C-alpha cells in the first residue's frame, strides 16, 4: 500500500498551506475536484491507514475501562448514580456505548474507506500484472540486491541454449518466464514468481470488509433473549415467553423458529475431593425436552455449558443456574395468596441466594417477603446464618416480611427481584420483636398480627438460558477464516523476480549472469541466489572461479 | 471425573521451583557474559587479527553467501564504522570463531531449566488429566516454558546468545509472577472451560505471546543499537560495549519483523478461535468483553506494526516502538485485565 509517490504532493500542499497570504494564486491550481482528489489520496495513503489503525487501537480502550450498555445497562445506571457529574460527561461522549458511538464508528468506517481506496487500485494493477509477461531484463544485473555470474567451459551450451535451460529450471521453481533475444546477440530470461502473495494481500483486506458486512447482517437479522426455567416448566419460542428480548433492527416476530422446550431436571456436580477447591463447580447438566415445531415429537436432549442446543440455527445456551424454593403464602383470611417456586438470585460461590416474594392478592393486606435462601445453612455465634456449601445439605430460608401496598396496582412495571419497602410496614426482621422468619423444608410460619402464614414446601432448581439466533455468523466465520488463510499467503509467500542473461565472453566462452529482486519483504533472496548457482553448476560445466574471494568453500 | 494425582502435582510444584532457580542461574551467567563483553571482544579481535594475518580475505560478514556476496550493504558498513570490524554475523549465523564459555554454560543451564520446566508443566497436566493452562499460574508457567523453548529452538540455528540476558530475565520474571503472584493449587476445570477449544485457543495464544516476548527483547536491543550506531556516525563513543556482540539495528529489525509476522498470524488465529469458542459458550462470537477488547487492541497494534514496515518514515525506531507497545499491551491484557477488570474471562483462579 505504499504511496511514496504521494510524498512529494503532500509536501507541496504543506507549503501551500503555509502561505495563506496568496490563496487566490494557489487554490485555483487545485480546484474543487483537485482538492477532492488530494483528500482521497491522503485518505488512502499508507500513512493515514497506519494512523487510523493506531487511533482505532486507542479508541477501543475506553470500552474496557467504563461499563458498557450493551453488556450491562444496570451497571451503567449504577455508575451514573455514583458519579453524577463525571458520568454525565462520559455519557455525553458516548463512553458507555463506545463500540456503537459516532467517533468509534467514524474511525473504523474511515479505515475501511481508506482500505477500499487502497486495495481496489492495487487489485486492478495486479490483475494487469497477472496478464502481462515478466518485466524486461535490466541492463546492469549487477546493481540488483542479489547477483552472480558463472563462466562456462568451451564445451558448455551456447548463450541462447543456456538461457533456455535456465528458463526451464526457473519455471520448475514456480516462476513465470519469458525468454528474449538481447540486442547485442545473447539472450535473456525474465522471470517472476509469488503473484499469489499480492492476491493474498488483497483477499485478506477484502475479507475484512466481508467480516464487517456480515456483522451488519447479523445486527439486522439476529435476535437474542433470556429465559429462566424452573424444573418442570416449559417455554415456547414466542415473544411473550421471553424474560428479556433483544431484537435485531430488521426483526419481526415471524422470524422466531417455532419450537418449545421444558426443563426435566438439572444436576450440578461440585468438587468434593480437592482441599483447596472444595465446592467448586465441576459440571452442570440440564436435561431438556425439546419439541421441534408445534407438533413434533418431544425429544430428550442434554444441555451443558459449551454444548448449546441447536434448533434450526436457533441456539439455546446454559448460562446460569440456581435454586427456586417452593413457597405457599396464605393471607389473613386463610386463602392461598401465592404458591409456587420462587427464583432466587445466586449471589456467590456457595449459592447464597436472594429471594423476593410478592403476594399482591393477599387480603386484607398485601404481603411481601425478602431474604435469603441458603442451600447449606450454618448459624454463627452472632446468630447470623450463612451458606457454607453450594449443595443442598441443610437448606434454610431466612426472610423478613412486610405488609401494605406493594405498589403493583398502578400498573408501573417493577423489578421482580426487588421489593421496595418504603411504603410497607415491617412484620418480621431481626430488628423487631417478632424476629426474622427461619424455615426449613416442610415448615410453616404464622405471621404476627394474624396477617397470614408462609410455608416452605421444598426446593427446585432452575436454569438461566440464553437463546440466540444470528444468521450472519456463518458469513463472519467464513470471511474470518478466509482472511487468516490469505494473511498467511500474503506474509509467507515470497514474491521475487529473477533474470538470467547469457552472453559470449571475450574469449568465446559462454558467460551467464543473473540477478534477483525481492518484491515486498523477502528474506530468502540470498538462499535463492545460492540455489540458482548450485543448479547452474549442476547443469553446466562451470569454470572454477579464480580469485580467492570466489573460491568455493 | 478422574481424581487429581496430588503426588504428581506436588512434584510439579517442586520442579517448577527448581526450574526457576536454574533459569535464575542462567540469567546471572548471561548477565556476566554481557558485563564481560569487552573481554570477549578483545579475544575475538585477537582471533580475527590472527585470521586476517593468515588469510587476507577473512570470511566475516556474509560468509555463507560465498561467491555471490558483494558486501554486506551500506547500513552494515555504518554500523561497524569507527568500532573495528564486525564481530557477529548480520544474519545471526554462528561464525564458529566466537568462544564465549560463560554464555555457553548459561545456554546449557537454559537447556536443563527447560527440561525440568517441561517435566513440571507436563506433570501438572497429567496430574489433573487436562491441559496445563487453566488459570493464571498455568498460563504463566506454560508461557515461560514456551518462551525458553522457542529461544532454544532458535539457538540451534541462529547465534542469538546476545538475547540470553533478556530472555532468561523475562522467564525468571514470569516464573516469579506465577509462583508468587498467582499461586494456584491444582484443580479441575470449571464447566465454562471444559471445551476442546481451550486446547486450541489458549495454546496458540500462549505461543504467540512467547514469540512477541522474543521480539520485544529484540526491539529493545534494536533501539539501543540504533542509538549506538547514530553515536558512532557522529563520532561519539561506541558504548555500551556489549552491543558489539549484538547484530546491527537493521538485522534485529528484520528478524523481529519475521517473528512478529508469525506471531501476528497466530494472534489472528487466537482471535478467530476465541470467537468460535465464545459463540459456543455464550451464544455470540464477539461481545466487546474486556478481554476481547484487549485482544483486539493487541491485534490492531501488531497490524499497525506490519503496516509500519511498508510506510516511509515508520521503519526502524518507530516500528520497534510499536513492537514494544504491542508487548506492553499484551502484558497488560494478561495481568491487569485478567485480575482487575470485570468480564467473562475471569478465570484467573486466584484464591481470594
């Protein structure tokens, strides 16, 4: 992509810019199209590409320093609340959406425009080179970086015959050759090899465009969503069934592949042997029942981390798991106000799980509970229970209870995992006389003041699933692999030119001189020189060099 | 899951420590060799003088090129200017004349160190029935092994003893970082890491890092050599002396380019393999996770390095700086990003 020819132009422009007192003289010489052309050559110059690359590297960094909205909007919200002034400024500069920001997009789009502007002319040029003969033989081969001569004994072939034989050998070495008559009687062969190096270079850069294009296709047509499934629960792939859903820009609901699945069982294995990693997870296995379409035969399939389910290119991933204690809440009238498993959010390695229960149907007062589920409870000397193991050795619920208006009746959407206790009255907690609620499976507890009761019926497990569909990923993968192959070709195939000239020396014997020129990086030119020389000595009766420097070793 | 062989694991730990000590000894000897370089240079010059007396056309630079060589080129001439004849081969080939006993002992120690180290790494893998690169400690120790092994492999063909102090020093640092910074008892892999891709993705990433470590040391030497050459051109002192045993800046640049090109291909592969694994584990091939960001940043820096080689005004010193910056980003990615940045790649495995 060398644009060294432009260097002079650039310098001239700089001088012009430095003399603003005479713009009326200087500007017309460029003109509007001239200015555009100048800007275009600037943009497509290697130097600009290099600058854009380095700027891109720097520009990508803030995305790792600040929380990003696509990865976790709630973390960004926390950050904004904790740093109101700085956060607002950062947000103004799109520091929380770095990779979709105006400035980041501007850099990579400029880079790709520069790339296109650089690669297309090169492709055209190379297409011409592919159809044309190797370049003509320079008059003075000795000025080339690699050069050698051999003198043949009188019994050796004539100059023309020697050049023909050299051409055959060069063709065998992968060179494209052309034999020519020399004006002064001898003959020469021009040869070039490694054309595929430039093809690799061009294909590599075009593949990057392919990667970007299919990433764009993906962002249009893809969708992804989350779903939590408790053992025994089912899911049908419809929009309403998702807990959260992120559609691509061109998404429509009929793009959802019809299938349904349910969680039959979930099993977690923890390390029980290691002294140092006791309780570390070793294996998560979810047994799913998957039904293809609406009337397919249900099939049992095993879902594991790193082993997603695949239903017609919609993939289901196991990304989380936890416990869902089964709870029954009765209200002050003795009626069931809530019944079923409650998904508890895992907080740490030992599955200390945060639990919120809302019973808006409870009469006469709505009831709310918040607390922890501990799979293996251990009560310390301070009376605080903690979990000490992720497995269900001694499950226990520790809850506070509240009554009052849960705030659900106004229709404002609420986070199911958060209980806003501002408008509620505390019934049970460690700070009131009644104390907190502690329940083991099978136990019940009657709330104070006859507000109702809560019972802990059992524990189920749940899995967190990510469901993804991205038709663009195949194109991205194809072009990424193509880029890699092309990169290897463009870096390691050697492109070089060789010329061999045969002449008749003053004493009537045949003299053969040859020269080599690398195009692009080529560190094997000297080896090529030696290989040619060895071959010549094998083919022809070569006169041993006389001077000591040329003595064979 | 097969139980961990604790006996073998403890042998692994022990051999890791012994290997680190042997490397430290090699480092000291390499450093001694460097400090004594003026003596080596005197010996070499004496040898050279003797050779020249016997044979007017001493086979020095470019000896391997035989009859076709017509001088090492103008740049090499300036490199040697004012400091006597060249003592090392521009193509880093062994000249056969160079006798550096201290450096040779250091190389022998490196060989022993690598053998012990290889045993330790393999034993750790065997003890847990998995690849030995599942956490920071293991990335570090396996990476150090590859740095040392790649260095020794190059040493077979090329006289790069001048790199010894740097390579041995970096290996010692890596071993210290592993055993002091990230000591991790042997354990099974967590479910997220149980994938064939850990073998492919991580091994190539570690190998690429090993190559970038070598080119980093070469680029540092290149900068030093460049300055020395500039000083010599302006008639300044030809110091530091040990650089006379180091090839010219141009030669270092060419070699680090060749190795960086291989490293870049491997890094590209790491990026693609990582994306495929990410698709299989998390459902998306690219999500700008902190680790992905930094892998991308490193890729772009080395891409810039390769472009710099073809840009007027960006070869030489600037390219060397890009190589150094790329390595700095690599180290940052490995240490700071793994331990302090929250992200999906939080597999440091450092006990809290």
